[in-house]
């Protein structure tokens, strides 16, 4: 009987330890299933983030290409404008228009030829000559200040050549 009790106790210990092992194994399997589920969710999130990153990288590349194209276009426009300016500067340097300052006799002669002055050409800018200058300036939409500056002479000077 002693042997039977020892056997029963031994069998009970084995059975009880087996139950505890089964419960531990079931808990471990549930934990593994839970971890696999978490892994799948995280893997899906990583894939989603990877796709988003690729999409953003493509967008950045497209934006960079657009910016570079716009920059090249603006540089071309700037170069064209600079070339036009340089061309105009060269042209002005080549032409180098010399504006001669007219003397009073030239002014009176030009005003007379333009039919704005009917006095004597005496080489003096008096009140009658100043009035004629103002009338000429008004008739040509210039500032009627009675002074023959470069704008006034640019137009009036043409009449000097008519009389000579």
C-alpha cells in the first residue's frame, strides 16, 4: 500500500505538473498570438510609412525639378534683359550724340524759322525772345519755363537747320 500511495502521489505530481505545464503552454501560445498580431500591425504601419516616404520623396523631387526649371527660365530672361541693356549701352556709346549748346542767335533764328519769333536776331535773350520760347514750349507740350534746355533744343534745333 505504501507503494500504491507513493505511486498515487507520484502520478498526482506528474499530472498536476502536466496541468501546470499545459496552462503555461496555453498562456505562452496566447502571448505568441498577441505578439504576432502586434508585429503584423507594426509591419503594416512600417509599409504604410514607407509608401508615404516614397510619395514624399517623389513630390520633393518633382518640386525640385520645377524649381530648377523656373530658375533656369528666370536666368535666361535675366540674361536676355542683360544682353538688351548691353546692346543699348553699346549703341549709345557708338552713337555718342553730341548736343551743342545753342547761343542766343541760334535760338532766335530757330524760333523765327518756326514762326514763333518775329523780332530782330540780335543774339540777346530778352523778354520777347523768352515769350517766344514759352509759346514754342507750350505748342510742343514741353515745360513752358522760357529756358532752352536739352528737350526744348532737341525740337527747336531742327528749325535752325531750315533757315541755313
